[in-house]
C-alpha cells in the first residue's frame, strides 16, 4: 500500500505541475485508468422502496443526460452481478421495466458509465442505490451523479448544474445532499487498483474534497438521524433536511452568518440549501481556507461533532477533515 500511496502522490504532483486536474491516473503495465478527479453530487434519502421515488430519480437520470449531452457506454446491475453494453435501443423503456419488475422490498442498484469498461473511472456516470443500507429502523438510499472535474468552469453550465441540484431537493424529500470534488474510482465490482490510496493521498493534500464512503461501523442507539456519512463541510453545495436543521438550535448559527462571506443559503422544502462559493474550490492544505468553506464549516461543525461516531473512517482511510 505504501508503494501505491507513492504512486498516488506522483500522480498528484503531475497534476499540479501541468495544472491539468482532469488527468486520470494510468497504470502503464495494464493500460488502465483506475482513478480520476471528479465533481459529484450525492443525495441521501429514505423512501427508496417506493416505486414513485425510483421512477422519479430515473427521470432525473434522463435530465442528467440532457444536461450533459452524454451518451452512456456501459451499464451494470449489482443485483444481477453483471455489466453490459448500454442498452441504447429501447432506452428508457427497458430501464423502467427493470424498475417496475423489481420487488420494492429489495434493493435496486444500477451504474451507468461513459467509459468502455466499468474498470475505468467515469468522467460522466450515475450510481443509483435504492434501499441498500439500514439506519434508524429504515432502509435508506443514495443517488450519485458524476461529472468531469471542470464541468462547472463555464458560468452557464455552472448555473444549470446548481439548478439541477436544487430541483431535486425542491421536488422530493431529501435527508441530506452535497456536491463537491472527489476521487472518482472505477465502478467495476472488482476494482483494478485500490483507489483508497488515491483518495487518502488527495485528502492529505487538498481541502474542499469529498471523502468517498468507506467500510465503517458505528453504534448509535438513540433517535439521532444516522445516515452513514453524517454531515461534512467539505462540499461546495450542501442541503440539510429538517432533522439536521434541528441540531442547529433552530438555525441560530445560520441566522448569525456573516453576510460578507461568499456563503449563500436558501430555505428549500423544509430544509436549507448552502452554496459555499460561486464555484467549487480545491484549496491546498496549508494555505488559507476559502472564506465560504470556512463559514459553512462553522455552521456544520456542531452537527458533525454530535455525529462523530458516524464519520470515523477505517485506519487505512483516515484523513484530515476540517476542524
């Protein structure tokens, strides 16, 4: 793992030297691209066992395709343990049939990728996981939309991106949602390179980076909302549903927010939407933290401290978080 960590650092050095943050890591011997830097929006919610919710998110996949102009190449189903060529003919009807043919009390997990193989980290992709995990005596679900690192560089696309994010938290009950930079790993079931080394190396170098889900355990036996990731401050866009807002002492921290920072917030659907800056930032650790990210961190810190058992990563993947 030490050798792989050194490879990850060399990859990051090359990115910084070239200022090309879209550069994938290429394994010269096997000619594969295991990881790259991505921008990802992620939504966490209950009620993923309802057909209407599954169909809703599928329609959002259609909107995502329209937003990006992407043509998927591969798709995969964890349930069927297989990947295959994207079924372009008959899409979207064939996927709707898959949804409706699945028992609602069982999980439904699908990947879509723009790469020729699932062992390549996508530039564009979708991971939808309905009811795969259990918390608070309920099954919860996640849907991730993956974008290229530089997708929001153009102002028009940045506005469309934000509108897409806000439309979901406005139209459906979301517990928490966020969008930020992350290390994108292959969507394959057996990944060619342990991407956690790259995730960890990048997190030691940059702030403003989302930390991907790790295998972890926690023991919370009270009434606290306990979606597994908990709330982090590293994201560019954050949405907190009502259960999380209750932890902010009736949003006192929000009301005291300094209006001179880039941080912007907006009440939506019983929760609050936060935007840390005009555009996503990836700040070097050791340099001044972006003002908006600092302000958002100050707001979310009380929640994260209360949720600490839920945000502890395994030894292999322990990283520096905002404090």
